[in-house]
């Protein structure tokens, strides 16, 4: 049996709230309608080509219309906490997008056309039902933050090593058994979260050749042998430099240490 989920029950729409959001959007270029129990994308939204931001989070939307691709000036799209099972392929036509947040849905496949978004900087696909990441994401050359945590992913495409600007990568709580050797080419990578995956080892180039200074491994077999991994010493030096740059540990203040070490 497959994983079951509840289909949202239709309730009367707050037409007034939709009209208010539309009216505000014409002036501000921002369409925000959160937690409004919407079962679908507002009908007129795809035909407002000047929109820069759309936030329809915390609704009951099960599908986005193909016409969403008309929003060629759209920079931010938040569809988190809905009931989406997929994204329309036309999302690749929203070429100005810099941020996509579709966490907490039931998405099981990502369209290859997502790779057409050359300006995309943040992509949050966490808490869905993805079993794979399309290698076409390698073409999102501006990507800084990628979160695919809490899915059903078993394998990471080596082609993602082409994300040369990626700073943060979250793959926690999936079914991943191996980090590709090629990820050592992610020279800008600073933060990697692999918690809750059956990963026994890490490739030495990942620890040695990237900018990695934050690594989260709890719940992975490699957590117990991390200090024995090749390249760990180089990684640890970077981690210590980051901690010191933040002013930690702080210089002790004698006035705040009364009672410590006194006879």
C-alpha cells in the first residue's frame, strides 16, 4: 500500500479576501494570501504579469495552473504547506525567480524545466515525497541554498557538483547511502546537513577542497568515525576559524567570574 494523505475538504471561499489581495497586488506587485483555505490558485493571479512576489502558503491548493509561467517578472514564490503533488513545467518560464519555497507538500517529482532558472538563489523542497533530484538543477548556476531534507531520496546526482555558488545544502532525513566524490568540486559549500541518512563514509575532497565549516552528521554511521575520515583535519581547521571569527570562546570577564576558582 502507498502512503496515504487526506484530501482537503472544500469550504466556502472568502471572496472578499481574494479581491483585497488582488487589489493590493496591483499596487504593490505582491500577492499575499496565506491561510485562506484556498483549494486552488486564485483564477486571476497568473494574468497579473507585473507580480514580483506570490505567497499562497498554508492553504489547500492541490495544483498550480500551467499559466503560472506567464509571471515572467516573478522573483519569489512561496507555496509551502499546501497539498501540491507536482509543479507545472511552465515554472521554468518564470525566468526572474530568485526564491522558490514549496516545503511541506506531497510533491513526488520536480520538472526538469526548473533548471532553466538561471537567477534562482534559494530552493526549498523539504518535507515532500521526492525520490530523486533532477540533474538539470546543475543549471541553476546562481543557487546559494538548496534544501531537500525530509524526502525519500536515495541517490544524489553527481552533476550537482556544478553548483559552484552553493553555500548551504540540506539533504537530511532521506535514504542516501553515498555522497558523490564530485561534490568536492563545490568550492563555495560551507554548510552540509546529512543527518538521518545511512552514510558510512564521506569523500575526502568534500572535507578537504570545499569551504565546508559546518557539518551535521547525527544519525549517520559516519558520525562515529568522522574524525578518522580523510580530510577531517583540514575541515576542522576551517570550523575552528569560523568559531573564532564569531568571537567564541569569549574573553573572560573577571567581574562575572566571582566565586570561580576562589579558595
